[in-house]
C-alpha cells in the first residue's frame, strides 16, 4: 500500500514464495541494485558469457540474509536446491543455475535477487488486516516481462486500480 512507509518495503512488490502456519517468505522483485549480473558472476568465479549477464541487474530481495542469492525462474527442477512454487515457477538457491542463465541451457525467464523477506507465523496476515499490503496473483508477465521499476504500478493494475489515486488514509468498515 502507498501508506507503508517502512524503509525496506516502501512501494515494494513481494513475490510470496512460501506461506504456511509457520510464517511466510518472499522476494522483493522491484528493487534493482547497482550490481549487474556480470559483476556477481565474476565475484563468484562463474563463467557466463551471455549478453543477459551484461544487461541484467541483481535485485534487492529483502533484508534477511542479504548475501543469499535466489533465482525465481520457469525452468523446472533441473538444479540442486530448487523448490517448486507453482507448476510454472521455481525458486533455486544453488549457484549451479547461474552459469546457464541467459543461455539456451538455462530457464527461458529468471529473476536474481540477493536477500529475502520473512514474516513469523501470523505476522503477514496481521499486516494485511492492517491494510499494509494489497495482494494479487502473480503472472509470468509481471515477473519476467515487466521492468522491475514498473512492477509496483503493474501489480496494482492487475487489481484494476491506479495506485497513484489511492488515498494515504486507511480504515476498516
């Protein structure tokens, strides 16, 4: 919501990867860092000569474990530490996926983040009840075809609203 002033989550779009009775985990998907994939790959001594690595920024995924890399992709479960989120969306935390990103050996689409966001049991539900978050089903277009900087507005459009017209005042009926 526009009223959420928290420094980490102001105007953030969070892709929720896991949500159960123990809590929730997600990735902020609209905060590009100044780190380009080429720089990250060089730091990790991973060879990937794709043009994609030169032109893709790593995203700030959240304030928890900011050095932990996460890859959301549509390439199946071919890599070591891969969690199936939906039938079409996967989360890989192992570095074996990195050399294939942007090549014909990798997933067709991907997002790379450092860090993640986490909520304790019931915390996210409470924040939603307090009108801190709007929720919308993620789409492949939002995840992969929409520029990171445009995802906040695009996510709101999926609800049929112009987020710029939302009031900063919230309430409960």
